[in-house]
C-alpha cells in the first residue's frame, strides 16, 4: 500500500504529526485538523471572490489592510499567487490531493552555474492523475452552500482572467460571459495576431488540483459574436419582449421592497 506523508498543512489547517501511544502501541498517522481562526479567513476569501467578484489582487489588499496576516510571509502581506493556490485547493471541500507534480531537470536553465550542480531537478511537471493521492479530510467549506461557493469562485477566477487587460491581445465581446457545455466559462483565445479567434473552455487543460479536463472544442469568436449580436437586435426590437422584461424587473423590485418592510 502507498504511504502518504503529510509535511505541511494548507492555510486553515494544523498538522498533527504521526504519533504512537507508548502504553497501547496504537499509531496515529499524520493528519490535518481545522484551525478555527484561519478557517474564518478562508471562508472570507472565498466569499470575496465567489460572492463579491473581487480579483485576487483586491482580496490581497483587503486582507492586508484589515491586518490579517498570511502564515509564511514575514512582512505580513498577502499576494495574488498565494491566494490563487488557496482558492483552487480542493482540500477546503474535503479532498486533499498530494503528489500531483514531481521534480524534474529543467529543459533550459536561465542561470549559468559555476561548478557542479548539487540539485539538478529544479523544475516540476504534473504527474499522471492515476499517480495522485487523494485523502478525505475535514472540510472548511462543508455545507451545500459552501461547495456552491467554491464552484462560483472557480468561475470567477476565469472571468477575472478574461477581463484582465494584461491578458487581452484581442478584443472579445463575450469573454467570460458564455459557458461551455461542461458548465465552465469560455474565455477568448486567439493565436497568430488575431487571425484565428476562439472562445475556449476554461477547463480545456487538465486542472492540476481537480484533474478535470473539458472534452469540448473551441468555438469561432467572430461567428459567436455575430450570432449573439443578431439575437440582441431581435430582442430589443420586440416591444412585447421588452414590456415583459420590464414587468419582471418591477415585480422583483417590489418583492424585495416588501421583504425589507417586513
């Protein structure tokens, strides 16, 4: 059987190392337990992303301003890369995944080294999914609503990426606004200086945390944009449709107001 050695606990958890009872001889393997103080911060992070739609940079700024310290950063400042790993970690919904990557020698070294290299395996690559270890762990996001929040957070990551100006080489009308058959948001992607523009599923590459990979192909962005624009033109020129939507909006507004009065 495979032995799993836990060496570190994710933020929100504490590591209980392997111990043996001197009297009974019973061995308790290494495991993690929820840290109640950090768990509150974890739920706050997922809410800021999945409910409020903040970017990772905005969340990092919010936490830093509130004086919430990350576990390892010596100066007490959160950064988006740390948060990116945190919100993608399925440990928080009850499944810890280990050994998803392995150390390998880099194909190209960017830094010249004088003398022999002590550690040649300075890069990492994803391991095959069948070699991953999955361990059931106590979930911080344990309710149905919490698990839905986790899913919304993954979707929001894709939406944030699609509207990030640093990632926009071409203009996409529907980036992050349309969804794939698998349920994930589609984002714009076009090689060769915009010659070919596509909306591709955000789960098209195998996720190193979940192992999921979408089987559906991209759709032509120009065709999709034109089809949606034609549909919008048809809708806004239909007075009956507009009246129906207005009445629906008014009924929701009235319903919300009545709940506040109650």
